[in-house]
DNA sequence: GTCCTGACTTTTTTAACAAAAATATCAAAT
DNA sequence: ATTTGATATTTTTGTTAAAAAAGTCAGGAC
C-alpha cells in the first residue's frame, strides 16, 4: 500500500511535469488534455484518474510552483543585513519567478473573470506568506533598533505589496494598461520597483 | 458670426451636460444617441452636427471633467506647508473625482481593449500634469531645504503615482482583483493611500 | 449660410442554431 | 488498483437572420 502510493505519487509528479511544460509554453487554453496525455504516452482518461479536471490539474501545477517560490524565499529570510536587503530579495525573487513562468499565467490574463475559486486560495496563501516574512523582517529590524517602531507592520507590508503590484507599465505609455504586463516591460518594472524600495526605506526627506 | 459661435458653444455645452448625466448614470454602452437627443428634445442627427460620433462626444465630456479636475488641483498647488500636504491634496482630490464620477468610467472597465486612441491622450495629459505639479512640489521643498536633494524627481513621482494606482483592492480579498475597484472598496483604498503617503514622506526608519 | 429634421443606409449587437473540438465519464480489461 | 476505448457532455466556433443602434444625407426653415 505504501509502495502503491509511492508509485501513484511518482506518476502524479510525471503528469505535473508534463503539464507544466505545456502550460508554460502554450498557456492554459491552448493546451489540451489530449496533448498532455500524448506527451506521456497515456490515455486521456488516465489523467482523469489522477486529477479531477483540467483546472485542478492546472492548480496543482500552480501550487507546486508557489511552494517552490515560497521555499526559496523562506530559506533566505531570517538573516539579512537590513530591511532594504529583505525587500530587495523579495522583489528580485518575484521578478525571476514571473520571468521564468511568464506564459504560464496566461490563464490570469485571458480568463480574468470567472476563475476557479481555488486560484484565489493559492494567491492568498502566497500573499499571506510574503506578508508574514516581510512583517517579521520589519519586526526584527525594529527590535534591533535599526528603524523606528511601526504601529502596524502588516498594514505597511500590505501597502508595500500593493504598491509593487501597481508598478506595472505606466509612465509615458499608459495605453498598455493591461492587468498583466508585456514581457518586454518586465525589466523596466523591476527597475522602478527597486526605486520604490529605496523610497520606502529612506523616505523623501 | 461671433454671436453665432456663442450660440453654438452654448448648445454644445447643453449637449455635453446631457451626455454627462447619461454616461454618469448608465455608462457608455447603455446610453444611446437617441436617448441623449430625447433628453434635449432634439433630433439625433443634430448631435452629429455638433459632434462627429459617439466616442468623440464621450471624449469631449471626459476632457471637460479632466479640465475641471486639473484646474482644481492647480488652483491649490504652489502654496503648501510641506510635501505631505501636497501629496495629500492630490490623493484626496483624485479620490473625490473617482467617487463622484464612478459610473462614467464603465467605458474603461468594459471595453478595456480597443479603446479610441484619444482616450490615452487625455489620460496621458492628466498624468503629465499631475507629474509636473508633484515634481514641482518636490523641487520646491528641496530648495527650501525641507527634504534631501533627489536625483530624478519625475521618476520618483511616477513611482508614487504607479504605487497609488496599485493600491486598489488587495489584502485579504484578492479575488476582487479587477482593473477597476468596486464602489464599496473606494474608502479602504483611500485609507491605504494615506498610509502610503506617510511612508513616502517619512520612510521606514 | 447656419441650424435642424425625417427618412435612409450602414454597422454593431443579439439570438438561434449547427458543427466541431474539447472536456469529462464509464464499463470493461489487465 | 490501473488503464483504456468508446461514449456522453460541455464548450467553442462559425453561420445566419433579426433587431437595435450608429451614422449619413437631401432638403426644409429661419
């Protein structure tokens, strides 16, 4: 039974990998269950034996990505020189994550409305984890006496994350005001975010 | 001829007012040229005598709103106690503007893609004016010695505006991640923006 | 000549429907 | 417990027709 479950888990992993590749290269709507099954030389029906439906399969891949992403963050958090370093690591990690998985998120871009509820659970989970990490960093810096005490660190972090979120294409080219930035704009966005960090840390004074 | 133009301008104003009311209450797609003409007891054809088409009529209303909005900003700018007051006035004015004209902007919400180019000219115009005002405020504060010199004030203001833009529904309720916030969230957004101003001005230290 | 309209044409939206493609299920085989 | 071919169901796509709205124009009134 234990071995059987091992086998099952291995197969689930294989399916997840194949799905990830398809979703990453072609996006959600342009990959079919037949294609994923074909990549694995298995029947489409078998996919439904391991995963209830297509969107749950997608969500499973997404949870795996999220898990890896958060693990990467958490590994490094806890020992930073200062608050700026913590913010910087967060922004850089996030940037790399988006760049590396850009096409995967076409599901967000295109479907926009009527997404499965589970997607927001995962998004919320990531966000909460990020908030916790950054709030801890602030707390830690406060205790070390490096920054002035803050009434509500969580609220500050929320504003920080929202502000980061807002920095997506603006400036001279507002016509590109899409919910999701174009790939070629990712670098400019990243640079603006670095500036935001400086302002947050130092303030305008 | 001059009198004739006066008459023409008055009638254009009347059309603009009636259109504004319709767009404000029912949004762009749910108001018809026939209805606007009906409100004014004139023929639809006459509307086309004064305005080339529906979207230009809409844009004319929008330019009027934008003009009033900027006038309100500019009147007060130039004599503020400090940078915080300037940012505060900007955010408050913007908030009132959105609250008072909420439904008017359904055109943005719904059409999203394929909007007329002129809309982005106006949006860009507003943004540039805001940038200029705020950058001047920074410049002025710098010269008074109230804040440390800033390499590129315009870039800072751009980040500020983008960050404000980003603060639209986030937090615990990410499922409402629409491009345009729901009406009931406007107050919460406004409060977060006030916090952002504090952080920008004081910094986390 | 400027302002205005009714009647008209053109374009866009909507609904209904069928065909195709994709998702999802299941009885039976291993 | 796993796997599949066959089949059922749902979603997408394309077509068409009718309705509604946008937009035009010849001509009337002042």
